[in-house]
């Protein structure tokens, strides 16, 4: 770990008014949740177009639900990582702290974060395909596949954003607004390939925010980052936190 860069990151955070954070699958990797890209990523084992598109769901809802049921089974067994815990703690410490996540696993909330913008939805929520009502569902495994809406009997779908679908406009507007107004944005554990989330740090940078990236591997965002901390979220975030305590 680059100790000087960690120290500078801690100083920037200490001096910042509004801190925004964008997380991706990498922050949950140390919890044991598979990421999407990379050597052991989900998209290496499965074809996204067969499992994570509206067309796939229309063609074979059972297959799609079985895949989500499997992922819910993995996530139900794991605990938040040191990265999740540190961010939850920072929400308490810093007066203006916004967490934007692409993750659907709910681990930020499990760690205690409260103010979370879940851009891609939540795997523990289901949506009625007829009435669009969103409810929580924690059954593992699901009682029936595909599950039916208890109110109207129509099929339920996972309340997640699939490829080819738009993000919730209000949520996205808020995420861009917060990115434009923050003083610093931490970008943690995302390959920065998926839009529009990958544009949020660029919006922040355009508006003068400092960008701090935490990722063991460089990404397309690395060249825009003021500080690139090449390491695991569960190591780098606690290291920064340790320095915050000292002053
Ligand atoms: P990816 O799987 O694309 O990228 C994960 C990133 O985490 C990579 O850049 C890794 O280098 C990094 N990483 C791995 N271990 C890490 C660790 N311990 N600490 C920090 N970083 C680590 O995941 P996302 O960028 O989140 O969309 O993917 C974006 C979207 O693509 C997902 O939300 C999902 C997917 O298709 C939907 O489901 C709509």
C-alpha cells in the first residue's frame, strides 16, 4: 500500500465538506460475493443476455429466477466486508456523506449505512410485473419459482436493473446532482464500464471534485483520479480510517 497516498487521501477527506462515494461489486468481493468482470466474474461463467435482460425474462422467467435465487443464496450467507463497515462508520462521522452503489446485494445496509442510492436496485426486493408494486422478499430459497404477487397473482420479477433497461430517473437525477456538488468522490471497486454509473465520477471531476479511486486494478477512470489507491477496499479504507482518527 502506498502510505503517502493513503495519508493524502485521509487529509482530503478531513478537509472536504461533501463526500460522495460510488461503489461497485469489488467492495463485496471480500465478503465472498462474486464480481461481474475479471477472471472469476459472473459474466465469465454466464451470458448476461440469457439472464439479465428483459428479453431473457420474457423468454424463460424460471431460468432467470433460478439464477437470482442462486445469487440470493450466496449473498444471504455472507457478512459485510471491512470496506462496508468503514463506509457505514464514515456516514456517522462526516456531516455530508452520500453513498451511491451499483450493488444489489444489500450489504451496505447490512453494515449500517442508511443514506444509500441503489442505482441498480436490490436483490432482496421484488416487483409485480402487472402493478409494479415493490416489496421486500428475503426467502432463501424462494418458496416458488417464478414467484407470484401475493396481491394480484401476476409474476414477480427481481427489482434490479437489467441490461437494456433505464435506471430510475429520479434516483439517477439525484446521483448526478450529488456528484456535481460533492467536494470529493471516492470510487471503490467498480470496473467503471457500465453507464451511466461510470459517468458519475466524471461529472464530479468536471465540477472540481477530487477523485480518489480504490481498486486493486487500474480502470478507465484511473487517469482521471487525483489519487489512485491500488489495493483492496477492505484494506485501504480501514487504513485511511486509521489516519482519520489520529487528528
Ligand atoms: P465489475 O465486476 O465490473 O468490477 C469489479 C471491480 O472491482 C473490478 O474493477 C475489480 O478490479 C475490483 N475489485 C475486485 N476486488 C476488489 C477489492 N477487494 N476491493 C476493491 N475493488 C476490487 O463490477 P461493477 O463495476 O460493479 O449491473 O459492475 C457494474 C455493473 O455491471 C453491475 O452493477 C452489474 C454488472 O452487470 C447490473 O446488474 C445492472
